[in-house]
C-alpha cells in the first residue's frame, strides 16, 4: 500500500507566500522574525516554537489549522467577513509605494504598530481588516481599498461607521473618499422620514423646484422686524424662509421670541396667499436636550420645519435629533455651508451619510460654479442625495458602487448666490426635485424682499412652463426671461440689477477706493515716468468745459 506524504511546514509556508504574492522578507518583518530564522523554517532546517508559528499565521492572515492542513498550500483563509465594509482611501503627495502604503494602513486599521504579548491571546480565526486593493492613480498619489468585517459595526450607527473607517487614518495622512456599506447593514438606517415626496405633499407643490430664502442680515434685527422680513418674502412667492446658521439664540434675537414672530408670519402668509408657507427655524443648541426643547416649541407653534447646523452638532447628535423630529412629524434640514465641507471626508460621502442620518433637506453647493469637472463633482453630491442606486463614477466622486436598498431620498437645497438669470441652467442641471436658495436676489432686490420674491417666482414659473412646452432652457432661457419681464416690472428690475452669470455669494462687490498709500507704498520713490495717484485737494477748483 502506497503511503501519502504530508507536506512539511516549510512547504505549506512557501505555498501561502507564493499565493499571496508577498516576499519572504515582508513575512519575516510582519512576524517579527529575522530573515535567517524564516529561511531555516522554510527549508525545514529547524523546528519552530509555537509562538513563532502563531506569528507566521497572523502575518499571513491564516489560521493555525491552515498551517497544519495537508492541502493548505492550495487554500487561502479569507481575511474579511461575508459582508465587509469597503472603505476607499487616498494618499496624496506621498513617497509610499503601494506595498508600503498597504502595510501602513493595515497596521493603522488593525492597531498592530507594535507586537505585544496580547496578540497571542487573539484567535487567528477572527477576521481582520485587510487591504483588498492598492494602486498608483497619479504622480505621488495612491488609492487603497480596505475591507472591514461587519462584526466591527453597530447597527444603524454612523458613529460606528466613521470610527471603524477612521481607524486607518491615524498617523497615515490618508483621506477617506468613499464607503460601500453592505446592504444588510444599510437596512438598519432609517433615512429621511419625509424626503422630496413628503415636502411636496406638505406644500402641495408639484412639477417645479421649491424656492427658499435665508433672512438677512444674520444679526441686528429685532425678533419682530425679523418676522416682518420673513413675512414679506413669503407673501411675495417664496415657499420657505429660513434662519441663517448663525441665528441660533443671541441676546438681540432670542429663540423663543423669534420662533413666535416667524410662526405668525408664516400663518399670515398662508392665509393671504392660499398657499402653504413655512419658516425653517434654527434649533441648533449646545445639547441634544436643548434642541429637542426648541423642536417641541416649533411644533407647538405649528411650524412644520426645523433646521440644524449638522457640521456643528456632530453625527451622533444629528441622528438623535432626526429621529426625534420624525416621531414629532417635523421636517428637518441639514443646512449651512459647512455641512459638506471638510478635509478628511469627501463631500459625496458626507452627503450620503447625511441621507443615512435622516435629513430631509441637505444644503449643497451650486452645480453652476467652476469648470465642467467641478460641476460633475457637485452633480455627484446631488446623486448621492436623490438616486436609488449609485454606480461607480470616479469623476463624480463615487469610487465604489453603492446599492441604497430603497432608502428614502433627501432633497438637495442648491445655493451659492443664485439670481433669476441662473434659473434656466439650474432647471436643466438639477431638474425639479430640488430646492433653490436665492436669498441674495430676494433680500437684495432694489424694491425690497417682497419684490425680489415676486421676481424669482415669476422667473421660475415662466421657465417651468416653457420647459413643459418643450423649449430648450439652455438655448432659449434668456429669451424666456426677457419675455416674462415685459409683464413683471419686479423681474425686469431684477434682470437689470443682477449681472447675467454672476453670483451673489462668495464674491467681493465693494472694495475700498484706492489711495496713494495703497497704490504706491509710503517711503518708496516711484519711477519718474509714472504719475503717482494723488487725491485732489478740496480747495482745488473743479475743471470746467472751458478749461
């Protein structure tokens, strides 16, 4: 009878090293062994200790049984669970190679910067975070995909997601680009309670974007005058007025009084226009309990919408207050320019997480700013809020495919200084399922906020009607607005006041007049061929035509 020979430990180790395409020196470094010691083990020249075998199993990501199984040379042990969390990272301006970056992020994710005695107490069968892919995507730029076992995650917790994915950021200089959340875990998130359909049913507005106006100035108005400003914008045609993110509760405008006056303004505008009007009150506060108190006060005043500065309150507080608002049938907006800004998380990822957290409305940037690449990037943010499935599209900021398992969409609130000239391109770029913020054009209208709201509403409805009739807004938008301005003096004034294509936010419109000191620094001698600028003396007579 012919006997079957059992592969030696050295033979099994060589097979695993070859199958994982790593060098023996790398294995020795991971196992904290010298290269000479590993060489003797591979050549079956020594009988290693149990501790050395355990280190080798951990370095190769396999179990101890794998190193003693006869067919282990042709098998590999999975290093992640069935439904892993995939995290996409980027390393920019780095000298690392894909191999060294893999080891860097793996050590950070596993917490294995040093080899301590407690590692020997961990079962080798426990799945560990591992790098699934590492590639060079540009000059001194790497992109890596890590897979985390789903056992590390809590159900329905954004904090758990970010804590696990953020473990690979410690001391690595990496930036988190995207997350692919497994579908079973995704179903544990509530998502928006209302979303675009709930907003449209509440306002009874279908087929066109909603109009919103943030009340300005941010501070200085008394609660009564603040409510008056909201009232004029609402009766002029705006659907929603909103507090700025700065307006939480300040001495000159305490939140209880402000809530009462804007509630009266919304109720009066609803009665006079026969349309549902609403003001989104800012309930941002120092604690979740304070925010819940303000939300209940808003509900008792029959205000249907509240807003928070999501970047200021944090993910945990955001999930708490969205769940509270859903139970009390309040629409909630994650507003403010900082809601999507950040250096560690990409804007698309933050938009996706805000949707998972349950925000019904999310403030975003304008898709009209910048070049074509920037516009596609902003479109990726809008898709993360509205689409039912997110395909992989790196140019839009989606680095991995993400099924959304029927999660309710969130309504993007596109802002950034829009005026009526932008509406045609906005409708073509973002469609009707959006909320257009145009507070600058409304509050800055020469005729006042009532005239500004009337102008924006007239421009929007004339463009929507033309689009429904089959006209191309990109081509004929200017002509449509000019035609509508013949019958609306408010719109005509707005088109004459605001420059076509210019934005009313993030632009310096008034600079100090130049002086001699600003043109030519003091203490310098200008060239004799240059006439220095000098302010005319008040005693100098004005030149006449005869001169």
